[in-house]
C-alpha cells in the first residue's frame, strides 16, 4: 500500500483523527514541529525551494506553507495535544533572541512545549540557564545546520544544565539528508560519555545511521529517537531503514517518539502516521510512539 498521496486538508484532519481514534488515544503528541520568527521561517522555506546542499539536492515542496495561526489551528484540527517550536541558530549571536521569541510563542500558544536552543559560543551557559529558569521544556540543537561539534568545549557546561534539569534535547545529529562535518554517531557519543544522563531525542531516527543511533539508545537509558520522516516513502527512497533492525526498533518501543517536521514536509501529515502503521509492530507500539511515550516524558 502506498499512502504517499495528496489529501485535501479538510479530509486529512478527519483521517488523522480517525487514526488515533482507532488506537483509543486522546490525540497525538508531536515532538518535532517547527515554529520560528516568520522572517526566519521564510528563509528556511526559501532554502528548501532552492534545493540547497543541506537538503541533499532533493525536491522538497513545503506542504503546509501557511501563516502561523493557520498552522497552529491545523495541528489542533489533527488532534495534536502538544507540539514543539523547534528553532535553531546557524551562526553566533542568534540563539538568545530565538529563545526570547520561543518563550513568547509558548506564552501565547499553551499547547506548544516551551522550546529553546543553543550554539557553541561565549555566553551559551548563561542563556541556557536563563531558558531553563524561564520554563523551557525542550531544547533543539541542529548539528548539521549549525556546522558545529556537539562535543565542543564551549557546550560542555551548557549540556549539563538540561541534563540536571531533566529537560529533553531534540538534536539533529545524523548525516541525513546530507552529511555535515560533525554529523554521525561519534560526536554525540562523546557528549554522552561526559553526560550519560542527558535526555537526548535523536531527530529523524538518526538517519541514515539508524543502527548506530539505536545502539546509543540501547546503551544510554535517556536516549530516545523521533520518527520524523523515517519510514515514509520519501525517506525510504534515498535512506531506507534496514529491515533487519525492526526487532531492535520494537524493543525500544518505550523510547521512540512521534515527530513529523510539520510544516516543512514534502507529503501530507497523515503519511507519517501510515508509515509507522505499516511497520506492523502492533497497536501497543503505535500507541506508545504516537502519544504515550512523549506524554509521559513531558507530563502532558
């Protein structure tokens, strides 16, 4: 069955709600959605449109290219009970003002988990501490876009703050869709060696180094992985998940979390859900991944 198809948004919301309704869930929790200042988001969309090198040169139409209010309303129509405003700097002197924007967005969007970010630069520990004290519930780090080593000495004290506060960090550290100088499992393994209790959520299942990142989750009890783009027709076409790893994926069912990349996805939202369903790992696994794991982690 190929679920990668265009679905009119009105119909899609009903399809999404029927999906989680069949599982007996109260809705979805999506740990990988993007909200950021509009001028920043437009630049992100422009980058996808231009087939920039970090996209792997892939055609990447933005399915949900809508105004902010429309995007939040659509997630609510889908029945997403909690989501994130993952945002990230690509250079120094951006992170603090992004954090200020995200704090304001969380205040006016109560179903968004207050998100913050960081970058290896002087002062990072201070503004990460400020974000923690301001109530941040999740951090975002993007090793590929930021082009930095997550084990950089400038970040070591900063990593200790979310570790101590038990605040999860969604981190894009895999080498997909295009490798970076510091992507892959080795740099993040060095971070975990120093901060073994840091609650990391590896974005995109760590694609394409799926098995190596599953190994880190098997070794470190606070490492989780989000499903963003993984298992979809889009990702399977260029970075397929190895079928031999499905038993390991099933075994880590309590530490796999639903992520979508909304709104920056080149297919309908429902396709990510159908892609998880067709793994045939059972309804208990789906309930945990689509809601219960993240609901427990974030207390929602």
